[in-house]
C-alpha cells in the first residue's frame, strides 16, 4: 500500500467516526421505561407523609 492510499483511508475512517459520534451525541434520548406507545401512565410516586 502506498502512503497516499493510507492517508485517504485514515481520513475516511476519522470522518466516519466523527460522524457517528456527532449523531450519537445529538440523537434523541429515549426513555428507558416500558416504551413509547404503550399508553401506560407514569410510575412516579408522589411523596406521601408517613404516619408515626
């Protein structure tokens, strides 16, 4: 392999990695809950004072 091909291959690999990292950084974060279209309500529990 000549040095020109290695340079182009390295630049292509760096561009691919930079694109992947950028898309991953700006991707919409999904909620780790049960899913997006399940229709379930939030499982967040309200703070209820305890009886002594």
